C-alpha cells in the first residue's frame, strides 16, 4: 500500500474543503521544513525541499500555492517591520524563509526582524539569530549593502525599551545615588566653610 496521500477528486470536495485542505497541506509542509532545519541547525538545501515535497505527495498545483504563500508571508512581514511589530515580523519571515530558503531578500527580512526584537528586548538569542540570517544573506548575495549595514548595527549595544513605572530596586538605587550626591555636596560646602574660617 502506498504511503502517498490520496487527493480527493475535484468533484468530491467543496471549495471550502479545498481551501481548508490547502491550508493544512501548507502548514504541514512549513512545519516539516522548520523541524528539519531546527534539527540540523543548518540552512536547508534544495534537495531538502524536493524530498519533503515528494514525501508529502505534493502536486505542481500545491507547489504553486506554496509560492503564493511565500509572497503573502513576505508582504505581511514587511508590513510588520514597517510598524516595529517584531514578533509578528519574525514569524512571517521565518515561515517564508522555510518555504524559500534561497532568497536573500527573505533572509534579510528575517535578520532585520530579529535585530529589531533584539534592540527592543536585549535578547542574546535574537542578536545571534539576526547575525546568523545576515550571514546567510551574504552567502546568497555578497553585494547586499543593507546586510553589511545590519551587521554593523549588531555590533552596537542593544537599545532596551523602558515602559511603565520604575521598579522598587530602581527607586532604591536612584534614592541611594541622590543621597550620595547630597552628602558629597554637603561635605564640599562644609569643607569650603571650614576653609573660610581658617
């Protein structure tokens, strides 16, 4: 018995069923590729994509839909970058790169998203991933100036967002600094007064 997935004939499915199946196929394909990449800790190769597609029994129509999905992920990722929505941008570009790992443009988008999230949170993992995908972009397109600029920015200290009220320890530290400053100022004044008396 064959392990290939049997596709229903068009007359057996409604358009809604078809859309649902297409989305399920796409998500299964993305999941398999991401798992393969995470397991290996290396970038996927063309053979990996072909083997995964063949193992899943994907048709030419399925592959065309996957290409359209890449474009949609890229557009959403770019829009999220524009509005500093780093988590969403990472997810969109991560899925796009899994589907099309040989695109320098997608790899740079993912590197940019990780860089933005690193600057917001200070996460060492995000910084490492930003550098990893920037280096991958250079492997794919050695003349990509934006990538070299991104690497230069990664060499800087992360900018952490400060929101909300200071914590109790921040308040204590601030008060201790103020007290130390006031004591030093009082000592200077007292020293000046003593010098004036003598």
